[in-house]
């Protein structure tokens, strides 16, 4: 694989949006202001998220891999998304399936599921990267050069699952601009289509995940009020329930099920499920030893089988409504997303649950990719009027720290708008304690062992002192991708020592880097090319943004001198972009970064002032009056203002 | 600590218009959100992330009456937090204990309606306390010693909130 052949220096890199689904994946882009799904040479939009590893070490993805699934149940990975960011002991590995897993030898290895494929061990991140590579080349066939990418994830994905998805993007050679929640992406596609304001519920039942999101669309701002779901619930579970019945009808004993037959039963179940969306009764044939067996399933039987699965979505929906502080009758609409919402019983259930017929005029399987393409376009700054559209998403699951007795202290509760940050102060509990263990968890349960463990680390070097005297400050930050970083500070000695930890789901940055090298045919040489491409894409983005700002905010420059420094740095960077040295491009990007720093702060202050000033005269008058009030208040009580001295507070 | 009132550009008072707060949060987000700076140089992206976090945090504090009251008190130099505040009255403690027992009984009986009725009663009480606290904040000089009069009500609010959280957890458990 030679990247330079694909990379055409003359073609402008274009942003794309990817829906990396459990069953199918899609890639979309914006063309002439409208999002469209990119198709392959057979006009196919959906790429089955199926990856086959053949005996010669080749990787086959999509429809061709799907055909091999029955004959090679261990070597063909279907629904890999269900394993993203999951540990080797995850219940998912024990469900009805056809894979072999590698026994972890160390606790470190146990953090990630590893598939055993022939003599190889493959992580879900690598499998997903194969799907992403195929989507990337699909996009490159049409666009010549791909720029930034937005990849969608279920809203209910935890930190580990998000991190894993982002790494898969990196491994596939993509410049991931943002991870976007699937329901929010769908709402974006819907909202822009319909130009409607109001309160909406997005019900997203995919192949392996369920999300529900309550959001308010208000003048181009999509504000998520709450989100809920289950990252292991979807159409797959319907297939499994039906496959269990088929295997039972065939008289296959539970303890002795050939993997090939399990795969066949799962595939047959899926076909029956699809058939039952149109008709009331479906017949199917299954090849078993000793001939062909005929089976029939009615819609009523199927509905009864999936009832408990669909009802689980109701629990999440009711909670999301409660968290948003609204009732179902206050909703202006319910949007259906995901292939599994084609099942008639699901539609009936949703209608009953929310008391109104759901909207489904956009294809539920395409709408997420379309939304991702729109967001990619906005982030890349190519979209006109991009300033008016904004997505404000939330943290799906609470983040906390394990405290004494294994109890979780929540630092950031679920449904906090992101990006978010919080600070918490702790103290030592024993005399002369010099280390402090921190265990970061995610989830709603009270005990740490019932939550998802994200990271453990020890803050060392606390000077010996009596219990309760040391002050340790832990800061959580969640970025716009919903990804967490944590820093810890020891405040007592006045010497700030920082430990920064990014939660890991089992693969280190080095491992990802090594995989990246191994994936490229010519190792280092290709890596250099790739780094050059990445540096150029980033630099071009920065040049574009700076030039735009020079037009809009030139008056904020402090004299001709600052302007001259910026112009010089810009020219230097543009020259470097024309060259072929990644390191020089990076260096000069940093130079531009440095010389624009002060100006950037002033521009941001102006943006804040404008935003606060409001839009109409009364609002401005109100603000002025209030501001005077605040000033008077501050002048009067300047002496009373004390710094925050609350050691147990949760403020930040 | 960053002053949340200042961050959102509103007057430091207890009675704030929730719609106005939401509008300010939305407009500031439009100006500061990292999505606006996706193509910007790295330092600018970091700045936007910090500012957006401040704005979101300020909104989170100000829309919640308990945190808003805490912020006002802190601003005036009154120590807050349960260890710094006066102990709750025995009457309140006794009453909350009784209510919690009723809640526990309703849970054991799996009586969802009773749980909801108990929560509704406490929500009514919460509204009363909030209104009274609003009056106290409005009437008292923003003077540290005088502002401290709202502390008992703040304490009560915390108890009511905890009760409501518990009730809502039970409601979820019973309706799933």
C-alpha cells in the first residue's frame, strides 16, 4: 500500500463522515451543500462490518467477507463493534457466538479482548481499522484526497469504547477531527433537512447498540438534554434469540454446537428477521448433516421472542426523559435511527412509548453517516453559515473516583454538557502517607467494582505529615469527543507535581504506533510519507483559519509589528507545506501558533463580549444595567471577597 | 475559583431567569465551543477548550439552586459545605428520617404510586424553601454575617435533594 499514490498534492483534501456500525458501515460527504453517501462501483452504500483473515494473511472486508463467514466462523469477525474497548472477561465474550479468544497472560493483556485467528492474536481496534481502511479508500476513489474525518459512536459508549474507536481511526490512517454521538448526528441531518425547532427524542436501535437522546433544537444549536442506552443491545440480540430457537428446533444440543452451524443459524435468523418486516410468515431452509431442514417462523412468534429485548429500550427511554426533566407529551417528534427500527414490532413499541408516530422519512441506516458528513464539513470550515450550527453534547455515564470502602464519589455526573471539567480535593487518611492511590471509574453504580474501571495510578512523593493535612487536587477534563484526561496535584508543599493520566483500554500509544508500522509495507519509509501528509493537512487547516481571522479580526492586532510577525510566520509555513519535510512543517506550524497566541486570546475575548451583549437593544441595556450593578456591588464589597478556601468543595 | 456569575455575564443574585441563563450559555457556547476552533492553531484550541469548560461549568452551577446559593455565599466570604455549615435542626432530622422510612416501606411494597406521591410532596416542600431562600437573598444585604441566615435553608435543601435522588432511583428500579 503506497500512500503517496493515493495522495494527490493537487487535490484539496475533503472532509468525510463515517458511521462505523455494528452490522454495516457507511461513509458520506457533503457535495454542493448537501450530504450524500459515497457508493462503491456497484452503487452499494453499505459496507458490511465483517472482516475475514485468510490463511495467506490477507484481509477481506465487506460483502466478500460476509460470504466466508459460514465456512470460516473463527476467522471471520462479525459485529466487532460489540467488543470495542471491552476487557477479556467481558460478558460479551460468553454470548452465543463463533469466535475463539486468546487467554490473557497478564492483567495488562486482560484489558482488551483479543480474537484468536489461526496463529494470530487480533484486537477489536485492528479489526475495526480494517473496516475503516475500506471506507477510506471508497472515499478516496471519489474525492482523490481525504481530509479530516468525523467518526460516529453510540452516545452510550464509555471512555474506553471511544478511545478504542479513535485509535482504530488512527490505525486506518485517518485524521480524526471528532467523535460524534450517533443520535446527535442523526438529529443534525434531520434538523437541517426540516429546519424545525423543538424538543426531539432520537431512538437509535442498531445492530449491537441502543441509544436514546433527548435534545432541543434551537436556532441551529443542537443541545443534548440527556442520553441513555445500552451499548450491548441491538438487532444482534434479536438474531441470537431467534437462532437459539432455530437450534432448539433442529434438536442441536446446547453443549455441542458446531461453530459453522451457529453461524448458519445466526445468518438464517437475520434473514428471517428481514423477511418478517414485509410478511407475516417466513420459511427458511438450513443445511444440516443428513439433509436440508425446513423451518417456519411467524411474525407473532418473532415478536414474542424479541419482546424482552425491545422492552429493555423502554427502561432507558424513561430514564432519559426523567433526566431531561420532560415528559413524552412535551416532545415535538421522535426520530427513528438504525436498521433495527425497521422491525415492525419496534415501531409499534416506540409509538406506544412516546404516544406519537415516529418520524422516519430519512433512511434510518443512512441518517447517521449524513449527519457525520455535515459535522465534518462544519469542522473543516468549508460549510457556509457553519457559524450558526453547533452541537452541544453530554457525558453519557458519570465519572468518579473510588474512595474508602470501594464507594464511588461522582466527580462529573452523567448528562453534564461537554466539554466539562471538575476539580476535587482529597486528603491523606494515614499518618506519614506518602502515596495516594487513585482509581478512576465510569458508571452509575455505587460501588467501584460494579463500574467500568478506566485507570489506576499512584500520586507519589507526598511529604510525610499527619493524616488529613495533605491536600491533593484531582482535575477531570472531558473534551468535545467525550474523552477524559485526569491530572493530579499535591498542593501542601506548594510544589506542584502533576501526574497526567489518559485512561487506557489495554493498548498503549506505543502499541498503536507499532501496529501502524507493521501495517505499512515499507515500514519507516511509508510512515514518513504518512507523517508528511498528516503534517500538511494540519498545517493547511491552520493557514486557512489564520487567514480567515486576519480578514475578520485585523483590528485586534497590536500594531503593524504583530501583523508583520504573523505574515512572516504564515509565509514560512506555506513555503514549508510546498516542501516535503514533515518536521519543518510541524516546526513552522508551532511558530505560527506562538506568534498568534496573544491575538487569539483577544479574539476570543471579543467573541465572548459579543455573545454576552445579546442580540437586541433591550438585552444590551439589561446587560449594561446588570454590569453596573455588579460593579457597584464589587466596589462596595471589595473588602469582603475572600478566595475560595473550601477544602472539601466540589467546585472548579 | 472562577466566578460563575461573571463567566455568564449575569448579576450575582439568587433569582436568575433560567431562560436568560440558557440563552447566555447557548450564545457563549456558539462563540467558544472547540468545534469553532477545530482548524485553529493548537494553542487556540486549548484556550477554547478551557473557556468552553468554564462556561459549561458556570451554567451547571447557576442553574442548580443549591450550587448557585453556594456560589453566592462563597463570593461573600461565607464558608459553605456541610462541615462548615450549622448542624440541621433536630426537627428536620426527625422529619426526614420518618419520610425516608415511608420511602423504604413503599419500596419494599413495590408501591410505585406511593414513591411518586412522597417525591411530589418533597418537591412541593423544595419549591417553598426555594421561594423563601430567594426572599432572604433578596432582602439581606450581601454582607457575610447577614447572608449566613440562609444557611439553615440551604442545609434543608440538601436533605430534600438527597431524598429526591433516592426516590428517583427507587422509581427507576421499580419501573424497570
